[in-house]
């Protein structure tokens, strides 16, 4: 199954988003939060790498990020990860994680299909 990693500058935000997506998107999704740095706000390539490796069962990992340095640190973490096929989804972090969680439960899910499903969330409107 494709794994998911939620990267946020806040550990609480990453954990909350992972919880929401796991409960609403299908209980079987493998979602690992990676948030905060040294007990504060920030992101860490080492923490993200560890989460990517934890989320991987051999099928790959899609990473969803909040903003700014989370992207740069995730790119670095992917380079540092050993034997993991990982991709960053360019999607809103909560809605994208929820969409990705639903897609990972499909027997036909691939790394690319999970990324695409997450990125569909960019088009969602909350108000008309």
C-alpha cells in the first residue's frame, strides 16, 4: 500500500491532519505525521526522512507539505531516504491528505494515482 507522510511546521497540525485523514479517508491508510523541530515550530529533513521510511512498505510514499521550507526539507529528505520511491504532492495539506488516503485504499493505487488524487484537491471550493 502507498504510504503517506504529512509534513507541517507544527507537530500538532501534522498529527491532527493525519488523524482526520485516517478517520475520514479510510482506516487502512498508512499516514505518518512529521511536524515541528526540536519541540517547536519548523521542519527537519531527518524527521521527514524517518517518517518516509516508516510509511514505506515497498510500494512508495506520497508526502504532503504545508509551506515554504517544508518543501525544501522534504526534497532533501527524499534524497536522503534509502530505497524509497517517494513523491511530493502539490496539494492543500488537509484536503490533499484526505483524498490521498482514500486513493491508497484502492487495490489499483499507484504512486502516481495517489499524487494525482491529492492534487485534485487544489480545485475544491468551499464557497460558491
